[in-house]
């Protein structure tokens, strides 16, 4: 019996009918799908038909906390946004830090289910369980950070917010949701789905206590784990630089995307790395709920303050577009946040356009007069604005790199860096077969957070394609998304070496449901297979589990891995072995035996 952690209530909001209702959650459902993205996936599987377009009122957004959100657990402020992605047409989710999930749970709900579409722009406000749909016409068109301030001025400074910018309003396929100044649910175009529903903002405030089954043991375990984290030798650098410290590492190891993934090292990497950020633009650090690391870095350029950049942002807007300085990266980061754009997809897509321009596939007439060359911060910034407002070349690029390459033609598809329509994030995989497999088989498209396998490539053999790498990718695809289900950050585990068994203890002390790490991982595997079923229903084929042609055809041009590409034949073997070890058919379909093993042949629905 569940004794805490969950409220066992969701708030279902129909924007078309302007109605909201509280729906109970069955204990079996809660435990079976854990929480967070697990709940989101199951609700979408049950409630959104396979033919529903991402921008249809019939699509839904599930905003979900996890069972550990808001409790005395380190870094327990994660929120999952799940929907059908306009970028891919498949299942999509995005995970964001901060405190939004804590406020949601304190307001009395584990999750929001948002359906329908408003007739005119609205703010969804949830205040200690009281629900309001307020007119947002006066802030429609506002940049997201300005709109957030306006919402808090109107409702109260202690509300936690999720806001879209002009990119979401204009249905840019990679529009982000800005949460509490500087945290983004950015991947998969969740912001565009909010825009299609005329939902400018969600604001949540709550004061209800979140129960825990064993609060004393929860607190003791919290103290024990925080003490471990603080003693770790990498702790101080994480506080000072966050993920930005990884730029030097990636450059040295020839996996730093440069000039649209043409190169794997950037000659100017020191101008955009963590040390330079720390000395030139950094103001202070910032953390999510109960986080001792506080890895978020707040920076300032010419009076403009922004939370960021992270590694992925600095790489995709920096080295991948060949920006010459950290100041340029910070300002481009600010523009993306204000306009409501995913920095990863933006940097990827603009870099593609830059390569097209330099190859002569696009000219100044196409770009509206912009000299869209690598290294031009002015060109990048102008193009970012055009994307957000769908002006000129921006309207094409707003569709994402896959569709942009199809429109440009000239064979540019071979260097359009995406998987399943989602732009590849910040790692060159030509010397990293396991990381390549992670990208190729990810349920949402190429995203590093699903299975950050590149460290395994580096510690083993950069050129090997063994079964050990396949097994490791599968393990990572269970344990890393588990954190998204629980509502906590994975950094204490992955970066500071915290034993993952602690999270089973936290879950048990929070909920009263005794669970081992293996049992929780089985729940995460259940969710992975569930998202596969969603994608198969929506037309996914085995051939979609593949990588862009560039990684097989264009050798790394310089450095220690000069000339290296992935082998198509060996990589195909990895994908086939992946299907086999997952218990899927040779076409990548979960077998009846696997679904039976996971309890997905007769799984519980939300309230049963």
C-alpha cells in the first residue's frame, strides 16, 4: 500500500471546454509506471490515437512529477513534459530541473493532463488545488522571460511557471518551454505543442505537505548521500563550471561537434570553454531543489543575464557554428531562451544552413541578405530571430534539419544531422559506436540523455563494436530514464559516483513500497518498451534506428582519430544484436513474450 510520495491525483484540463477535473490514480498504475515520463508515456499510449497530429487538439501534454519530487531527496526538482512530438511525429518528452514539480505536488497533484485547444491565448493557473484559466492575450507575443515576469507580477512571485516564447506561438518544431528563468524543457518541440493549444503559460503554487512513508529514514539517507557528494573530488569543479568543464575533454578526445559535425575538434575551444566562462562572464551558480551541487551557471554579457550555457548549448551554438568567443555563445543562449528555442536543435539546424551556404546550396537571396557563414555571431543571431518568428529562411529552418534538407536538396540530406527527425546533440560518434547506437535507438530521436554511452567507448576501444557495448547501451537506456521517472537528477550518480541503490532506498522510504533497484529498472524497461509501441503505432520502422550518412562516409579530418568513420556493416550488426538482446523481433518489434514478461499485455490504466 502506498503511504507517501504520490498524491495519487492528477488534474485533467480540457482547454477546448474550459473545464478541469481531478482524477484519482490507481496504486497499481502509480507503481507499475513509476512516475514522471513513465506516467506520461502510458497516458499517451492509452489516450492519443496513432493518427493524431502533434498540433491537433486531440494531442495531449502530460506534465508530471515523480514519487521523489519535492521530498527530502538530493536534486529532486525534475519535471517531465510528455507529448507527441512535432519534430518527429513520434513519442516525445523533455525533462527540466528547477522546482516546478515540487510546486505541482504541493498543490495536490502528481501530474497535469492538458488536452484540447483554447480559442484564445490562456494561462493555466493552479493555486493550491484551485484551477483558473486566465486570459493571456496581453502577453501573447512576449519573449518568454518577459512573459514569465508578467505572469508572476499578475499572480504572485511565489508561483512557479512554465512559459513559451514566440517560437512556441509560431509552432517552430523545436520550440522550448522556459521554466522559472533559465531552465528549459526544450527537446521534442513541447513548446510548439503548447503554442498549438494557445497555452502561453502554466503557473503553479502549492502549500500542501508532501507525505513520506518514513520521513526519518528519508532524512538520514539524504544527509548520508549529500555528505558523499560533497567529499567527491569533482564536486568543486561542478559547482564552478557545471557541464561546461566537459568541452576540453570532448575536444581532446575528438568528439566535439565542429562546423556541422564536419570536424571533431575545434581550434578555438579554449575561447568557449568552462575556464573562459568562469573568468569572463560567470556571475554565480544556481541549483535545483535540494541540490548541493548547484551546477547551473548564471552568466552576463553587456548587461544581459542568462542561466547558461551548458555544455550542449556551448557546443551546438559554439563549436558547431564556429563562434569565436564565450560572449557570443552566452548571448546566443540568451536569445534562444528569450525566444523559446531548443539550443541544441537551433545550433544543429543553423550549422546545417551555414554548411549549405558555404557549399553554394543557399545564397544571400535565400537567406534574406544574411552572410550565413561559420564563425559569424551576427549571422547566427539574425537567423535565430528569423526562426522564432518564421521569417524568410527562418520559416524553412523552423521545420527542423530533416525537412530543411529535403527542401534544400543538392544531396544535403547526407549532412543533415538528425535521427528520426530530432537533431543530434553534442557528441561526434565517428569514434564512438556505443554512443552512435544510443542515438540510433533512442525513442525520441538523437539525444545524449537517453544513454550517455560515450564514456564507455572511451574507456574501452573507440573502434570496437562488441556485444558488451550493446549491453551497456541497453542498461543505460533503463537506468538513465529511471531518474526521469523518479523526478530526480542523475548527476549525483553519473558524475559524483553515488550508488544507484540509494534511489531504491529513497523510493521505499518515500512511498512505503519496498522496491529494489532491479525492480525499479524493470519499471523503466517497461516504459522503454511502451514508448516503442507508441512509435510503432505511429509508423516507426527498423530502418529509422539509424544514423546520418556523414558518420559513415566522411572521415574525421584531423587529430588522433583522423580518417575514422563508423562501419555500416558493423553498426548494422550492433542494431540487430540490440533487437535480439531486448527481446524484440528482427524488425524491432517487442515480442509477445517480452510484453508478457513486462506485464504490458494487460497493464493498468490511470485509474484502474
